């Protein structure tokens, strides 16, 4: 068994100060009580924050001025945008933001005809070391706090509402596919999921069905998530169906093998009734062979069940300095055909944000 201490031991960098979004409703009331204010002020504050997406206490006119000043203490600015870039005719917007200690991370807001999605980071950097991913090359800087994760979503919801995507839109989807391994920052990510999916005034009220947590396959953490009873969508970054190659593409495979990961995915699907999404970055001549497509389809049918799984192919987004490239179109088409022939749903992901280095695995890497 290979020990991977780096995976779990984030460097002990200080997390940011306490923020409203770190707290559940009971903790919120207690915090307001500590300030000597009546507890119902906590609900008022939450209504403004989660319902109106605002942190500007001066607009909270139902709260007396003196109390507003006190409540400001629960709204430190944690996620400060330092750079915004757009592409795809304004339908994709990347925000580079800075944390209280100068840590940098990114979020990407994407508009579609029928929905608006934000891709958020769960850690600054990442300890998983996948060789094709730009974030993986720099190692883990620190975990993000619950509020730093929720703040990315709140700011995206406000931006979408205010027309940042060209017209007012409601933020409907959140994907944990930015920087970091969400299940390696488990407690904070689960608290953030609760804040994101609880109805206002306790949370942002985004349907759990619209929230996707993407993981390299940390098996015990997937099982813990299964037990949380949060029906979010689980995405597993498989990238190849065989252990030999996966040991190098997703190094945590040295700890939890393909069959164990698929077993955990099946338990998740059965418990939640939600289809698991299998992420597969197609890399030319590395993992795009017809036999791998056949093996993928066979294993998914067998180990998860065709009803409970969907393959999401991602054309590789080449990272600077790597010799790897996306598969040619005919190879990609044949791969899709073979997975479908096995009776497993398979689609190719639309790759937004390439021109602004906002595509998969490139978040913040261009800034170092
Ligand atoms: N750590 C999590 C979530 C972050 S990345 C995970 O690995 O699932 C979100 C997805 O983008 C993952 O499937 C990841 O493997 C993929 N990805 C990373 N770098 C990529 C690249 N250069 N091209 C295509 N997909 C990439």
C-alpha cells in the first residue's frame, strides 16, 4: 500500500477569519448572540446574504444602523476579484480572486441558453498530481474555507443576476471542477454544499441536482458523501479503465484501484438514485484506443449498471510544456461510438474558456 500523506495533509496555512457562510443556522444565531444582538438579526442578515446575494450592510435597512456595524464583523471580504476575463462572446467569464492571505484561486461562470453554471475551486492548488492537469503540477497550497467556496457561488449568482452574461440569468448549476480535490477538503466542502443547496434564508437555494462534485476517486470519502443524504451529482475522474495506466494518469489510483472506485460510484448511485458521471479526458495515443473504449463500456455496465452511469469525454486541454494533446476527431468519434455500443450513455463536453486559460486544469496556472 502506498502512503500518500500529501493528499490529506494540507500545509498548515491559516484559514481565513470566520464568515457568515461558514456557519449553520444555529451557529449563526449563536454568533449574533455573542455580539449582544437578538438572534433574529442572524436571520435578517442571512436573508440579505443568501437571498439578495449582498454583503453590503448599508443596504440592510431593516437592521438598525448600530447593529449593521456589528454585523459587518461576520462579513469579512474573503474572495476579492483581482482579474476578470471574458470570452465565447461574453458567455464565459473567468474571475481570478485573492484570499485574505494573498492566496489565489479562480472561478468560471458560464452561460447557456437554458442555464448558468459556475465552476468553483475547493482548494488553492491540488495535491493529486495528475500529470495532464495544470493545477496538479504546482502542488497543494491550502484548503479553502467553507465561506471561500460559498463566496465564489454567491458572487457568481449576483453577477449572473446583474447581467454579467449579457442578460439577467439565474445561477442554476455549480460544479466543483475548478482547482483542487473537493473530497480532500471534505468537511468544508460538505458544509459548503449544505449552504449552496439549502433554501433561502439558510442557503442559496440551488437545487442539489444542479450541483456536481468531481473527484479523483477517494473511496472512503465517496462512501461518506453517500451517507450525507445530499443528492448532488457525483463525477468520477476515471480517465482510463485499466489500473496500469491509471496508476500514472491519476496517481491516487495506487491507493484505490479502478474496481474499488467503480464500487463506490455504484453505491453512490444506488443510494441517491442519481446517475454518476464518469469524466474521461481523451489524450492522443495515451488513453484513446478502441480497446479502452470497449473495456470502459464493459466495466461501467458490469460494475455500476448502464442505468446509473454517463460518460463525459473531455477533449484534453493541453497544458504548457506537456507533449500530450487531444485525440483527433475521428478517434474521438470512434471512442464515443464504442462506449454507446456497450449501452452506456456518452457525450463530449463542450470546452469553454480556452482563450482565457479558463479551461479544465488551467485555472490560475497562467498567473504563476
Ligand atoms: N480534483 C477533481 C476536480 C478538479 S478537475 C477531479 O479530478 O475530478 C475537473 C476535471 O477536469 C477532472 O475530470 C480533471 O481530470 C479534468 N482535467 C484536468 N486537467 C485537464 C486537462 N488538461 N484537460 C482536460 N481535462 C482536464
